[in-house]
C-alpha cells in the first residue's frame, strides 16, 4: 500500500478517537456538575427548611390517661420503684420518730361498705378520651382567649415600640403570669423579634407559641403515681393520694372524677372521706364512688377524727388489695394554723398504715380563677403537706391562664390535671402544647 494512504488511514483513526474522547469527557464533566449541583441544592434546601423561623414544628401527641398513669411521679414517697417502669428510682421515705404520734384507736363510727353493697352499682361508663377533653378545653379558652389574641395583636402592629412592650407587660401581669416569668417572656420575645426581622401574624404567632410553651415547661414529669408498691417489710400497699385544697375549689368532685378514670383504666380504688367537717361531704363522695363501684370508707357522724378515717381507708385498701386509695380532706382555711396542722396529721397517720411506704401523691386542688389568692393558698398548703402536683379546676373561658406558670414556679411541682367543668368527664391530663394553643386560639 502507498505510504501516503497508510498515513491518511492512521490520521483518520486518531481523529476519530480524539472526537470520541472529547465527547466522553464533556459528558463526564456535565454529569459531575449536575451531581455537584444536586448536592448543593439539597444542602441548601435542607438548610433553608431547618433555619426557617416559621416552619411548622411537630408537637408531641396529646397524653392519654394510660400515659399519665404508667409510673410514679418524680419525687414521690414510694418505698420502692414502680416495677412496671424500669429505671425509675424510688424516692427516700421521710422518717419520723415512732413516739411522735400514737396510732389512732379504732373508730367504731367508720363505715366500710361490704363488697356486695359496693358491687350494687350501675354499669361502668367509659370515660371520654383525654384528647377529646383537651379539644373542649381549647374551645373554651379560645372563646375568651384575651391573652393570646391581645399579645398577637400588639406584636403584629406595623410599629412595635416601647409603649407596645409596656402594654405587653401589663397584659401578662393581668393574666396572673407573675413578675419573674413576665420579665423572662418579655426578654425572650424582644430577642426573637429582633432576630426574626418581621412581625407578620404567622411569624409572631410561632415565636409567641414557642416562648409560652417553654414557660409552661413540657418537660416536667406530670405522671400520676397510681400503682400498688411493695413496702420495705414486703407488704403490698396501695398508692395513696391525698387531695387537699380550700372549700369551693371542686376538691371532692375531682376525687370522684379521678376515681372514675382510674377504674376505667383497670385500677382498683378505695375512697376515704376524711372531710368530716363539711356537711354532706361524705355523702357526696360516696355518691361519686357508687357510680363506678368504688368503696367509700367514712364516719357516720360529723366531726369525727379525719386522721382515723384516713388510717382506716388505707387499711381497707391493703386488705382489699387495691391499687389506689384516694383520701379527700376538709377544705381548710389557709389562715387557720390549727387546721393546717391537723392536715399534716392526716398525712402522717395515713403513712403509719402504709408500712413505711409513704403517701405517694399530695395533689393540691386550686381554682384557676382565683389568681393571687390561689397562689397564697398554694404556698401555705405546700408548706404543710409537701405537695407533689397541682389540679387546676374551672380552667375554662373565665380563667386567665397565667396561673399555670406562676404556681409551677412557686411550688416547683407540675400541674398534672385540669378540670374543665362539672361533668363526669371534665377532668383531663395537663398538656402544655394543647394549653398554649388554646391560649392562642388555635
């Protein structure tokens, strides 16, 4: 073959390879650029969503009664940890000198219904789910909702100046939030609003919701000790709950509602009518208990020793193998020192029947509409009987709402339940997120 022809063939082949190689390299680079762009876009998108101040935040599911009753509350006086909840340690039981107080003599006036009498009750009703109750709470609070609507209106103004912040402060104080929480909320809102750089209603609502939830403190342990435990001497004793509060707060009614919930959740319950001073208090409690087949230990005469009734109620709970004993106490006036001392005696005597296990819960029932007067009551009761949790009643459209934060701060214990009205199902576990949403009218 002619050498020239050979050179032409080789040149053509080299050119073809060069063209193919160039095209492949271009395709490869284009692919790499696309991959890199996708990665950067994905990163940018993720950052944008994560950093958005108005992004929708997930809320934990509303607590059910089963959630609320699964473990003893932190700081309870149980002798042992709840065996159903690994990792929950028992709190030390307060010890008192044995000679400090004699065991009460048997009170022959205390009446314990027979099992046949207690069983002669109407069929057990199933309580309304807790989530449905909080829906009603949101509806009732949002109707008055002056706190949430007022704050949103102020902070969404075209110009938010110092006079606006003064109005915000006044609104929070009038809502019974308390001075220290008010200062904290104001500082947090000012900081967040500066960072946010806008005051659209949606953005302000999200900031306000976050800061109010933080104040209400969703991390507090709001579980209720409602499971029998084993005392140090091996005796199985019921979880004993002492209900305290002044007259008119709905204490006895709350005892009945709680008993109904406990029975529906599979707990066996005994009630102790230790309010022996208020006329018909024991009758009222016995009526509530009869609706759900729960026995009520009571005295058949007014003015009987309430500590003796409490002791007998615990003893009956142990004999019956009950899970829970709830003791209703008299609505004591917080300025009557003798009566407050007697309330402390009721607790101590009840504990003598518990083989050293101690009272597991002392629930203070407060009227949410009483404001600062309720705060004074809370402080006195906490000093007398070591309150472990709070039940806020009448928390509907008439309540200002700030008392939730104020009373938790003052006592260092959580709001565990809220009363929504007079109905049998108007008691719900407290849910910080649902409560704040209700205040904001969501």
